[in-house]
C-alpha cells in the first residue's frame, strides 16, 4: 500500500492569481526513493510543503484534493503531529538551525523536547542519530561554527531523530560545495538503505540517477513524466522545457545525431553509462 | 568572528549547581535589598560581604572582577562624579568653582546611588557568569513561561553576532561598488542607508524559513515538553529562595518602620 498519496491536488498561494500545483496525483510506497525534478517555478517546493503539512497548516491559500500519509488526511491532523510523521529539510542550512541551542547535541534534541520524549530515550536517539549522520565528533560544537555541509547534516539529524516515516528534502544540497554535497547525499543514501521513504527535490541529475527508484518531472505545476530514472532523465522533451540535463546525456545526444552512439541504446545519465556506450560505439 | 554574547563560563562550583531560579531570586533579592534598605552602608556591605565572596564560591572571581572593573567602574564612577557636582541642595560646602558645587550631602547621596547601581549590575554579571542561558530558559519554561518567549530571548542572543557578520558582508559588498563609508559623521550616517534594506528585508525573508524550520521540529506541539538538561531543584534551593524572600520583606518592613 502507498504510504503517501496525493490525489488531484491543486493549490494556490494567498494573493496570487494562478495555482502553483494543478491536479497533481502521486503515490509513494513505503521505503521508496522518489526524486522530483523540474525547472524554476515548477512547484517543487510547494509540493514539498503540501506533503509535509505546511500547506494547509502554515501557508493558507486554496487547497483542493487530498493529501494522505499512512491513511491520515492532512486536513484532519495538525502541524506538530504531522511533522512527527513527515520530516522536512530544505536548502539553506543556516536558516534551519533553530537558534535556540548552543551545541549540536542540544540542537538535535530540540525536536524531541518539543514532542515530549522522555530524557533517557531522547539521549539514546540523539546518540544514534549523531552516529548515523556522521556528526558525532561535532556534538559539543556550536551549530553556527560549522561548515555548510556539516550544518546541513545537523539539520538532517534534527529531523531524522524524530523518526519520521517519510523524509521530504527540498534541494538539500543546492547551497553546498561538492564536499558538502557528497556528505549530505551519503546520509540520504544511508537512510534510504535502512528503509526510509524519501522524497527528494534535486537538480543534480547524476546523483539522482545513482539512487532514485523513480523520478517525477514537474512542469508548471503538473506532472509531465514519471518513471525509472534512466528513462525520465533522458527523455527528449526535457531540454526544451528547461529541465536540468546531465552533460553525459547532452554529449550522447549530440553524438547520436552524428551516428556515434550505438543505435537503440538508451542515452546515458552518468559517467559510467556514457563510457560504456561510447566504448561500444568505438569498438564498431 | 564568533563573538560570545553570553557571559556564561563553565566551571564546577556550588553556585553553578544551584537551580537557575534560585540564582535569579538571589539577584533580585540583592537589588531590592540594596535599593530599599534604610541603612546607608547596606549596599556597600552587600558588595563586600555577599557578591564578591560569591564570585569566589562560583570560581569566576577573575572574570567577575575584570568585568566589574572594565564595564562597571567607569559607568558608576561617572554617575558618582556627575551626581556629586550637580545634585541640588546640601549645606556643608566642600568645594566651589564656577557652576560646580560639591557638598558633603551630595557626595554622600551620589556615593549611595553609584554603589546601588554597582550592586545591581554586578549581581547580574555574577548571575550571567554562572548561569547557562539554555538552563535558565529551560527552567523557566518548565515553570510555565511560554516556550515562544524563551525562544525569542535565547535565539536573539544567538542571532545578533550572525546579523553583525551579515552587516559586515553587506558593507564590504557596497564598498566594493564604490560606496564611501568613511569620512565625516553625516557621510557615515548616509552610508548606513544602503545597508538597512538588504539587512532588514533579508532578515524578514529568513524569518519565514526559520519559522518553517522550527515548526518542522514540532515547536508548537501541544504535548508537554521534556528537557534534555537535568535541572535539579533541591530542598536547599527552595530553602534559599524562601529565606531570600523573607529577607527582602524584612528590609521593606524596616524601610517602612524607620521612615
């Protein structure tokens, strides 16, 4: 059974003329890793807010259709109960630090204090999460003294410690350098491997191809394409609609036009796929 | 870069182990007694008999004396000098030059005001040196202070240095585009204008994101909160607090009785 179900979701922010999400229907199964791609203004962040309960509980505006997680309708719940099930992390690492705590350890425990988790269990969970996200050694540091990648891992840990059933991530690496990106993706991949359901909005196509089960392409508030990463990410319609395309796909497409890519072979997304394809065509 | 706004110094001491509310009560008791006591030398006595010895108990005597000397001595010194010369009245003239007039009465009154302010600020310094802001707010929240209120206090303390750093970045960016930030006073005031927009509006945008971030962590949860830090409130704490309350009431009574 699907853990997250969106049915005909249409949403319009207050004081705006047009809906940002138009009739979006999406199902995500327990343990699945779904990545959402789309050009700027496609409604990716809005989709994240809709799944994580911030629409309709934080952003007003007009919502129609149904959003359910584990069978519960978002309208029938409240935000603080909802966030215990659906964790949200977003782009700016700095703005996700609560500012109420002086050490990373306390920062990670903040959500559990709010949820009223007993102290012993709180400590166990914080220790476990710090180890899992690889920030054990930062426990006594101030969250503000960390690098972007470290801060983003603290934000992830702060959400993961609440043991949500779904993790919603809105471009968590877009403000990070390559090292920070790798650190954060390492944590996300590990969570997915442990069975966490992940919905990730991301531009870095080569990373997506490596570990998403399914890719959803969002365009002007509607789902344009949905399917296996290799299929969606190489779809010929994407470049014209301003989606981010892997440079390996671009190179292979150009090569294919000159007959330099093996006929009938799917275009590559990652370096490995490109090397494999090009060496096949070189052998001929 | 990472300025400390909290004065807190971590040490192992009986004063650090006291419940934050007990220390807060002590601070206010010292202030109330210093200001309402009918005896002239009470405030001075409190400094030498209570506040200064307590700084040794709390093992923060060095920081305490240093802060008192650097911050407090100039301010109270200034108050003392100004009041001595400009308070009206007084019979026993000690000194007169142009509009300056010093009498032993104004001198006594000025000393009293200055030393009372000294007690007030220095007992706060001692309190802040030995009480972690998180512990204080955690304890007060547990006693019924709204979580939002505690959050605003603690996060403001944390965010001010971040704002300063951001202001520096914006100033550097504006200067690199030719903004002149040096020279005459009016020119420098004018140079602040291009700083205000990015800093204030940027911060307002950030507020929404931070609100989402703390909501995502259940900040407004209706469940009873729990606390990571253990804050024992011992019978000794309660005894000290009630004793202090009684002492303050006795001082008030003495003040009424003798006046």
